[in-house]
C-alpha cells in the first residue's frame, strides 16, 4: 500500500496510490489537514482502511504534498550512518566526531516545521546566514505502532512504512554552533514524499538510495551498508522515549554529499536535487 496527501480542486485529500504510481484514490477521512497522520494513528488502533471517497485521479493532475506535512513532532535523524559517507568526511571539519562500529548512533533532530512537499521549492536562507548548503538523500522510517524501550528483535513490528527525505544541511551553521539542529532546521529544509510505502510492500533494510544534482548522479548506496541498521535505530531512539504512530526516523545518507568533494560542491539558487529510493519513488526540489 502507498498512502499520500495531496491537494486537488482546492481541497486537501488523503488516499492511496496505485502500484504503478499513476493513480490516486481519495479516502473518506474527516480531517485531511494533518496529512496521513490521522490515518496511521487509526490503523495503529486497529481500525480498517477507510472506504474510497471519490473517483480515481491521475497523479499528474494532483499536487502531491509531504505525506506528513504536519508531523507529530521533530524528526529523529541519524548522522554518518553509511560506512562510505563516514569515510568521505574523515578529512573534513567533522573528522573528530565520526562514529565507531562499536559506538552508539549519532542522533539529532530536525524541526517538524521545516517539512515541505516532494516538488516544493527549498528556500536558501541567504549568504549572511549560510553559504554552505548541502543535500542528503535519505530513507525515512515511519513508525506505525508506538512504544518505549523497543527491543531490537521486535523493532520491525513497529514500522508502518517508509518515505524519502532530503536532509538539507547548512554545514557552516553546523560548525558555527557546534551542534546540528539549527543547521538542519531552516524553513523548507526537509522535502519529503512522494508518499509512504507500507512495510509489507518493501524491506527498508535492503533498498537502493540515489541522489542527483542537476541531472548528475552524486549518491548511490544501499541501506545494507548502514553502520547501524533499522532495528538498532528504532531500539536506540525508543530508549526511555516513547515513539508514537507517525514518528519519523531519517536513517542517514550514503556517500556523495557536496561536502565530500574537493573542493566542496555547495548548492546554489537554481540547482535541482532529485532523490529516488527503490520501492518508494522520487522527490525533486529546486533551490531558490
């Protein structure tokens, strides 16, 4: 199942996307203003999928929004979670904080308010604030069944599905403040979508993540190459913290980020970043 949020005819709707990604079917939901979140919450309580509430629509005729365009709270995000990505940062200013195989995952947050849709523009904050804007192609886990202190062995039972995010980052702001939240959370710095693919339709533990900038393939990795796998991330984020249906964990990015090039390839106005994950689909956003 693929579930999505979109605008059509001036109305917000939530519904399903056909397996080929070409048709959208709206569902009978009382409130579509929070995207698919109420649907995930209802399914977690044992409710059935609502009945269709209208004719099928061509996907090209609707305006896809982030499936969780009003997330429950800030996103959990994982830093340097691919071996090749950690290696490419070994000669950068972040070299002293690289994770070790026997260490804990690096976890930070992005404010929920920075989420935008799969085709929305990303707004550059301006040169007085940052000149080092980077992209990060990421698989994001969407929690279906909540819980606290979730054991790694049962963690996959708590996954509702997966979506695509671009963890847009201001690298100079990260360094300036010696932490990551501000540099990760500027308005529009989290494109998400195009929908959520349910966990029974794909295995996020083994899928391909690719990212392009202006048509140039920059990132190409598999989630099997994560240092900390999906069950470990869920176990870690739920230690003493209750996870709720609709919570999002962005799992880290493969190698090929702009910071890893010599010299770095920062994003500028007019650049277009496309991210595609097998089993889900693609998002594409222009930086303005």
